[in-house]
């Protein structure tokens, strides 16, 4: 079977990128798998990619419209000038495609039109809208939704509801999302809940003795690291021998580093940027913390639990509640409750036996999300869609 994934930027470090690469790596042994990256920001991807997966760059452009080969701050591309205008097309409602760049759009559509057989999986709203309009009807066309309907602005939500019935199917991450999309779309398109998948980890377990808490994600408002830094002030005051590392990059990173310095955390808080070894960090940790204001189904949360880490998380929409059973495999606290987050962290820090028990619960809870389970679900889904097209 020919399986084609389209990512906005396969060279980045986000959860959508990681889950798509996990899927591709799991399926490439028996299928012809390719990942098409609209943009390119590095020489090679952050996450390990099986050599049997073909990776293609559709444009060789950075997010700002400059060429990947241009020196930083340089621009050798005439058509970048069009990006001063707002994209008037429906997919321009997706913030990743707000700038008008007709040659970028053309490259995506041409890639769709080259494919005449197999499965095409697009992975964010703008790409899903383009696939609904331009991908050949001979393909099985699946739009993956990695966020949740309620977080989209009304104008984008309206475009998605109008366009998605043109796809073969829409895949969502959680039961909550499935219910929301079903209410919006009815029976106009096939809907399927397929969670993110994680590679199996052998012999994992959390260790209270490590005295180490990990968080990871993009340094932007969604991930709530500003709330985590404030919550850590209480944790640090009570348990100055515990450490926190927040991995990732983004527009808020420097501001949060400055805030951590202002609060006097010293070496107890690190924000070292993107890591290619998040598994190693999780394996060395005691607790994972998720401070997001909203989510899809957090990939790194599933990975942390597969390492036997209990998670302390805000009960944000959506995802954490479908993975964390409060008091069994982690702690859920009210969304954006900074005091509740610090109290839950201190509770686990101060009760090593409970921390170990929740770690064992986390490990068991991660089993349905391992790639063998999830890839088998995808293949059954593909087969069902193939029968009815």
C-alpha cells in the first residue's frame, strides 16, 4: 500500500511531527511510506526516521518564506514579496498559511495531483482544506486533526465543517473530539478516533530518587509554561533539591528564562532548548508535568507514561482526562490553577511510595497507545475505507 503523509514541517520538534514519524516508522516495513514536508528548517529531522521512509521537501522554504539555503536574515526569493498580503483562500484561516504565497500553495497541490493511488494523510487544518478541494478522488484522503474543534476560531471552524465532507475520512485523537466533530458534521463524512502512538519502552519505571521533573513543548501560550514557572516557585521553596527541565523552543522562551532568574531558581530550573534525546530525559526523571491551556492528545505525555512517569497535569481541553486517571496514574488539577499544580507536585514529591505506585499505573495505562496497537488500528481503518471508495 502507498501511504503519503503531508506535514507542514517534518524537520521541527512538535508533537504532530513526532507522532507522524512514529506512524511512518511503524508502517514502512511492509508498505511504501513517504512523508512530504511543505517547509524545511534543518538539514535533517529532529526525530529519528527509518531509512525506508522516503522524506521529500516540497518547497525548501522556511516558515518566513525564505529559502532554506539562504543565510540567516537573507532572502534570494522574489515571490517572498507576495507574503506581505493576507492569504484570501480558505486554508489561509489556518495561522500557518496566513501569508499569501501562491507558489507554496501550488507546490502542495501539485504533490496531491501526482498521487493516483493509495492513502493521502494531511495533518493540519490548512492542509486538510487543500486536500478536500484539490486531492484526486481516487485517493483515500484522510484529514488528521491534532488539536480540537473548540480551539479553532469561528471562521476556520466554518471552513472545516464545510470542506471535511469532501474527504474520505477525518481522524481525531480523543473521544471528546469525536463527539464534537460528530455533532458538527453528523454523518456527512466518516469519523474515526485513532490516538497518537508511541514506540514501546522496555523496563521503564519512575524513580523518586532522581528528584527530577520534566516538561516539554513549544514555548508559546498554549503550553502554559508561564503558569508552570509560577507554580515551581512554591515547589522550589519547599523542595530546593528538586530540579525542573523544560525542553523546547518558541517565542516565549527568553521571557521565561528571565522570569525564572527573577524568581531565584538558579540551577534548579533549566530551559535548554530542543533535545533529540527526550526519551533519555524521561527515563531519568521522576515526574512529568503538563501545564497546557489546551491540547489535542499530548504526544510527550504518552511517552512520559510509557517510561513509567506519573503526570501532574491541568485538566485542560482535550486529552489529559482521557489518559490520566486522577490518583491512579497521575494527578489532574483544575485548568490554569497554579496553586493546584504546585500542590499536586509537592504531594507526589513528599510521598515516594505513592509516586512509585502511580508510575506503575502510568506504565500500564500507556499500553493501548503503543505503536503496534495504533498501527494495527490504522491498517484496519485503511482497509475499511478502501472497501467503500
